[in-house]
C-alpha cells in the first residue's frame, strides 16, 4: 500500500505539468500512468506558443531545450486553405519573452517522453508506470485507488485526474459524459514523401468544400515527414454517417491539389483515431477531493483543436490552488472550486470565441470571403495571426468598427 496525499492519474502534458509545478513548491505527489514511456498519443503534434510559454514558467531553460532537440521542428505560422482553394499565410506572433521560435512540431512520442523525463528527474515526485488505475473508492476524506488485480493500492486525500479524453474518473466522479456536439473525432497518420511542405514549418489547415464542417491538416515534421489527419465534430459524423478513414483517403487520392502532393507519398504505419473533448461548454471540473485536468476536463479549443497548451495551463492552475490550500490540506469541494474559477478565467474567453468561430466553417462562402479579404487587409491578417495567442485581439472580431476598418482598408 502506497500512501500519498496527492495522486495524479496520467503522465501526459496535464499531469506532468501539475507534478512539476508542485515539485517546484516542494509539495510531494505520486504520478501514475498505465503506459511505459516513451508512449505514443494520437495528435497533430503541433505545440503552440502557449505550450512554449508554460514550459518557460516551469523552467527558464525548457524552451531552449525544445529548440535544441532535433526531434522538434520550429513552426512559424499557419496556412489556411479556404474552400475556394485560396491560401492565407498567417505567421505566428513570437511572445515578447521568448527567444525561441513561436511554436514547434514534435511527435508526441518524443515530446511527451521528454516531458515525462523532466518530471521523473524532479524532486518530490514518485512515479509509477505500467499500472492502469481501474477502481476508485472514497471513505470520508480518503481515496483508495487500485488496478484491476489490486496489486497496486494507493491511498490519497486528493486525486488529480489527468487521464485524458477517455477519463474513467471524470465520468464516474466528475459527471462528465461525452456529448457528441462538444466532441470531435480525429484521425492521424504519419506520411513520408509529401511534396511542398513549408520550409518555415507552417502548419496547413485545409477547409475542403466537400468535407466541411470537417478539416484536413498537413503538419510538417523533422526529416521531411508529415503528420496528416482529419477532424470533424462527432454529432456531424454520426448524423451524416461519415466514415472518416474513407473520406480522408479519398481526399488524398482525388483532391485536385492534394493528390499531386501525395503522388509519391507513403504512409508510415497505420491510421489511428482518437477523440477530442471540446471546451465549447463550461463544466464543473472539481469536487470533493478531486480536480480534473486537460482532456479529462474537456478543455480542447473547439476551433483550433489545440489541447496540449490548455492541458498544461490547467496543470499550472491545479498546482497553484493546491499550493494555496497545502497548509491546512482541506480539499473539500467548496475549497477546490477556486480551481474552476481560475481555469475558466484564463481559458473561457478564448474557448467561447472559438466556439463561435467554429460556426464559420458551416458557411463556405463566408470563409472564402474572409480569406480573400484577409489576403488584402493588414488589420485582418494581424488579427488572425494573434488569434491563437491573444484574446484581446481575437475580441476585435466582435467589434463592429473592426469590420468597418477592414472593409475600407
Ligand atoms: C487527432 C488529434 C489531433 C490533435 N492535435 C493537436 C495538436 O496538433 N495540438 C494540440 O495542442 N493538441 C492536439 N490534440 C489534443 C491533444 O492531443 C490533447 O488535448 C492532449 O494530449 C491532452 O493532454 P492530457 O495530459 O490531458 O491527456 P493525454 O495526453 O491523453 O494523457 C493522459 C495520460 O493518462 C494515461 N491514462 C489514461 N487512463 C489511465 C488510467 N486509468 N490509469 C493510469 N493512466 C491512465 C494515459 O496513458 C496518458 O499518458 C489533438 C487530439 C487528437 C485526438
């Protein structure tokens, strides 16, 4: 039997961030993962500026380490390809306090392993891997966690559930039931030999008319490899009975531009699917003796599909709340609800705006119009460039004077 005041389930970006932030404050925890690292995670592998900034908060040198690792490719922007085929290149804005590139592309098998190794070498962190937690029992203020065979038993006062999109804990205790209109289905494959990948690591988001409201992506990776995938909201997939795998392969084989770029490309491994729990709805993400983090708390951006940065931010917020309650160790629901407030104070303005922007892909003509216009308008281009990072600028989209300015520019 292991006794640990805090147990974190899941050593992905959310769990590792929480563990490292607690460790920095001298607070011990146990972090447990079913996988043995390095392990893969189905993802687009795009690390936004939000990830880089959060890493810097954990350790000043982390962004440099990311930049000096050949497993990672610097990413300087995004290219949107509108339904009419027109392209809009939008450079990412570099954060003022960063000397490294604004974003990176890194296969999760590498990035998560690097993060895991940093966590492992942090003081006060007890790591258990290769054990899947299946049972959670609570008596008074004590949780008992165990695997199926009860070979590993942990007693804790606080559970940090960072166990991803299929979190058992979030379902059982957090009451978070996946809802198709707040959930996205995603597919990812690695390809070799895709032509025309951007030299500056621009990621490509293709909004193909026949595939709307879904999107198709090509993200460049080191050594000329590419992460290729599709995403579509689960309610649409269900309603239209879409086979995402067939659609993705069909696009690659027949789309007038894509087929040429994939003419000599070969798939490396197989196609894998996984869900994206979207943060398009506020949820209760804490309760008596527990906090939900990252995908377990459904925090993925509904427009950009970005979840790593938000997961890491929730890890930082969880640590901040625990540090403030550590003295009296009162982890009741009332005391922990500050976590919900802090997470949504930071993330809700952009999640809410992204939810509205998700609507845009329903209207191809409007999308085309914006891309055409943005190619000519400095104001609009600047706004979109900051869209991924800066909520104040994104809020401009709600201001009627902004549109007037763009129209007359
Ligand atoms: C197709 C696709 C494309 C995406 N593209 C991007 C992208 O390009 N950029 C981006 O920022 N985000 C992207 N995301 C979202 C991103 O992958 C997630 O938001 C992110 O991984 C969330 O981190 P997390 O730590 O919450 O969960 P995870 O990374 O899923 O980690 C959860 C961990 O918990 C462990 N675990 C689960 N259950 C148990 C258990 N019972 N016991 C013990 N351990 C357990 C797992 O082994 C895992 O290590 C994408 C997602 C998908 C599906």
